[in-house]
C-alpha cells in the first residue's frame, strides 16, 4: 500500500502592522492527504492504474469557512495533465467552524503507474472573504515502482 502525506496551510495575510499575525490565523485551512494504489480496480495491461486518496480538511483558523469548489492538476509519468474543476467535494460543500474537520475519499485513474496530484480548494469565510486553500503535490504510485 502506497501512502504519502502532505500538510499545508492557506493564509490570507494583511500588511497593516500589528494585526498581521492575527489576520494570518483568521483564514487558515490545513489539508492532509493519504493515497493508495487500487490493484483490484486497475488494468495495467490496458494502461489503467487506479488510485484512491483520502483527504482531511481542517479549519485551524479562527473564522468559519465553507468549501465552495475544487481545482486539481493530475499529472502522469508522461507529463500528461488532467485539469479538474468542480463544485464542492464528493457532493458536499462543507462549512467548517474553527477546529472542525471534514474527511472524504475519492479516486482517479492514470495511464501510467506513477503520477502526482496538486490543487486548491476555493473557500469563503463566514465574514464573506474568499480565499484559497492550496493542496500540496502528492504522489500516486504503484508499490515498488519508485526506489
């Protein structure tokens, strides 16, 4: 089972002196990812490698925020890029109060045994401020393909 983890924070920083640190914490989303290869759903002989990933989105800021949409860049080993945009995640647009998390699982297929995903969530804070929560690049790989 292949697993990779990425942890990243989104920060909206204002430059008005003393309030800089407090404002940075205001809009802060942590994204943690784990991925695995699904051998039983893959067909390597046909160039189809299926991966599942589980994501935990946590509001570590001090203002509630709603996930509105997602943007993914999925790249295989031949540098073929799939761009995916859509509303919410797995049919949900979760509203996360400070300290709350939302976990979901999804998947994708690649034409190669190795690839990467990265992207962002478009969020709107309860005070109406839009901001982006980046998703750091993570690896999709058939076990024992990378040394």
